[in-house]
C-alpha cells in the first residue's frame, strides 16, 4: 500500500474535502484497506492508520457566493452527513466511513464530472432521476464454463467442490467459490501436454484458475483462457481473450507467454494485467511486479513496474506510459475506478459486469467522469450517481440501459 506525505484535496464548484494527515492515502488505497478492516484482516498498525484517517476527516467551508442553489443544496446534504457521522465513536466506524466514501463518490462521480471536462463555469443541474427501482439488476458473480480437450463442458458454478475432471494424471479441482486448480503430480502421460482446456467467463461473471505450474489467473467478465493441462516443451503458452490478471510461477527454463490476438507477453515470473477486449481500440498490458517483454509484429517493449504497454489496433508499434495501478486492478479488487472516463468507457465496463445491453438515444454525452464504486451493488445506485452530473440520464427497460443526454 502506497502511503505518502501531504494533503489530498477533492474539489468541485467550491466544495472541498481535505484529509489533513501527516500520512494519507488515495481514495482507492483507503477503500481497499477499509475492505480489509471489514473482513477482520487489518494489522494493528493498519487499523491505527484507519482510525487516524477517520478522526482527521472534515469538510472545509469554501462556498463561493455565486454557487448555484442546486450545488448549495447538494453540498449541504454532504456536509451534514459527514459532520453527523464523523462525530460518532469508534464503535460506529463502519457507518461513519460508509457515508464518507459515499460523499467522496458523489463529488467525484457527480460534480467532478464537469471539472474533469474543464467546464468550471457551467452550472451543475441536479435533475430528476430517470432511474426507477424496478426489478433489481444484480452485479456479476462467480460463473464460468470449463471446456475439456474432448469437447465436453462443465458449468463450474453448478459443480460441487472437489474433483470435477480428470485428464491422465492431472486432476481439475474446484477449490471453493469461484476457483479451480490443476494438480500436476508428475505422473501424467505425454498426451496431457498437448491437451488444451478452455475456461470461458460469460458477461456478468468472473473466475480464478490455478494452472498446473502454479500460475494463478484471475479472469474478468466476457473473457476466456486456453491452456495446456500440463506444460511441456520449451515454453508455457496460454491464449487470452478479454481481461485477466496473472501471477506467474517463476521457471527460468520454461518462459511463460500470454498470447492475445495482437500481441505476446513474455515473462519468467511476475504479476501483470492484460486488457484485450475485442470492443476496445487498444490492447493494454500493465506490469505490477517483475518485468515483461511485450511484442507485436516487429515491435518490442520492456515494461517496468507501474508501466503500461499499449498496442493500438489501428497502427503499428507499442506506446508506454506510467499508470495508476490501483485503477487498472480495480476490477479484481471489487471496484470500478473511473478517471477522466467517457460515458462509453464506463458503460462498456458496466455492460460486461451486469450483463446488460447498452444503447444510446440522441447525442452521446461528451463529458468525462471520475469516481470509485463497488462492483457488488445494484446497478441503480451507480446510474443515479452518474445522473448527478446533469450530463447524462438513464432509462432501464428490462436488461437494457438507455443512455440519454
């Protein structure tokens, strides 16, 4: 977890939240640590940091006289909630920070949408919401289909824990909710090295697979991974469609290669994320730990931790840039994190995770948005938050989301 010195300021239209601490966290870092606290996994030092963070949270009264009435009303509601909850004792810590996190999201996903779009003088319109709470559209969950070398399939969400398939000397075991693992005991037949399995993740699903070499792969919605039952030969090669995070088991004698439609990622042992959806204009490889070599055609690039390699499908070559790793890994950690994201970017992610169809009515909103939101909540809350900008509205018809200006 990255902790640094200074003051974090989230601001929009005269509403300023300052977290005045000698050591502070980004909102993403705080939320991830808070989730750890809820699960009872915080160390005493981490819990102390959270308590200090709580005690030093306040809203600065910097309201300009020209602030629109709708902004003042929204600001007042946020201020009242924060003052009310931050004066509580430690025993209601979870309630306190649920409201604090909500206030941060409202500012970032609502008013800050205008700020990020560099329109500071345009009034924020808090319009009546078009999002009506009808039949809940629940978030995605642990769903996947495993296709074996003989073509047979297994719906993993319906399978009981334990061995779900056996190929030669290699067992495929459902180890728990949302995870399978391959065991390589060394007594497999040579044919196992040429037997390919594929795990397919539908829209609204995610799953984790531990390969026979110990490599662990987290797969996002609408993704698939094809891999040998056991790895033989000079390399370990897998084929990815969609998005996945890899923690590769180190083996210098047998390099690991993750292949997408347009690129190869060569590693020995490292942690990285690949985003290679067909409906995106680029393929992105983000390195968290170690080093990888990204190649496409004749172009090659070596990535260092915190760097992202970008392969544009419309042109040759590879671009590199430093990125916010927390934002890239948000999907794996149970969050959407948006930073200067267009509504199309946001709705593609929402469509995959909630398994909904997205259509646009009229002009597509041109503003950009920012915010942090749990992937475990009903879709209505997220859409209502986006509507606070006044830039975009939504209608829900069954599993269809209509985006309107």
